[in-house]
């Protein structure tokens, strides 16, 4: 019989703080930690450096790993995330510009920023949320108007969570609840909504594949292991947006 204890890592990529916890399979807490988020904000503009975001997450995971008992064998990692932060990634797999946070308010002054093909009255029915000007659909319309060259250069258009899991595994993916915050997903079909993509001039191949929560996205690569202290080959499991995670954690299941 194995003498190992088995554990899981949960990360909460919040708006003000990144938090992490390690539990064993009975739910007992083994380790916890946190690091603050850092923003570049000026009046209505709120952005953050995406590689620094990943580095802060790596600092958190190294903090967690340094306190684990030697007999604890980790089975997987998953995360809940505040989302709606727009990231443009180049062909080299690195961000082309800072991430636009969901806290950013600059689009509020540009009421007509959305392409005319996008009907505001249809957004709630398709996406599941009423239109808010502080989320990626509006960010992308703003970029299309003000920084079209950078948007055109982007190999991948994703959210900050997707960039983190890509850095960890080398695989692109987004879960349906996180995709909701992009305002680009048809909530019923759980597919990218082609009319919105067409209006923005985007091909769906430039977006992460939508994958089910609870499925394996990939495993910690050798490079990510060196950066984060996480075991190479550790499975990374698709998580969810922090609102449904909070509901599930509170027992709201129906």
C-alpha cells in the first residue's frame, strides 16, 4: 500500500489578489498563500502586464510548494478566476500589449464603439449578460478603432486566465463560464458566436477552444515546472469563472 497522501491545488486569480490553497482528499488544508495584483491605472485606463501576472502566480505556487510535506503527492491543479481581461498574444506566444482589465472604463465615453452589425438588444439573449462596456467585446471594438494594427497582429485573442493556462501547459483552452465574460460566446450552444466575430473581423481560430469545466487541458511543462515549482506532468484541469465557483462552493447547485 502506498504511503503517499494525495492532494490538490486550487488557485483563485482574483481582481485584487491571487490566492492559492493545497488540500488533501479529505478536504484538510495543507498550505495556503497569496500575492497582491498590480495595475497600471490612470483615470479611466486600467491595464496590467500579463507576463508579470504570470510571474506573480509563479511566485504564489513556489510559495505553496515550499511548505508541502514530503509525503504529499499532488494529483492536479485547477483555478477559479475573475475574468473579462483582454489579452492579445503574438506568434511568439507572448503578449503584444498590456492586458485591458475589466475595471477599465475608457470605452464608456464611446457609446457607438460597437460595430453597427452588433444589435445591443440581442446581446443579453445570446451571451446571458446585459451589455457592459468594461468587458472584452467592448475592448476589442475599442482596439479595432484605436489600435487596429496590434489587433491584426494578434495570433491569439484570449483572457488572462487562458494565457496563464497556456504558459503552464502549452495548450489553449477556455471554459464556458469564463468565455461568457468575453461576450463572444453563444451561451446555449457554448460556441463562439460567429456574427459577433464577423462584425469584429475575427476568425474563431484566433480564439481558444471552448472546453468543458472539469476536463484536463494539459500538463505542466518542463519549462513551467522550472518557473513555478509545480511538478512536471501535473494535470491542469479546466476551472471556471469565479461567480459560478462561488455558487458551487456555497452549495448553490440548482
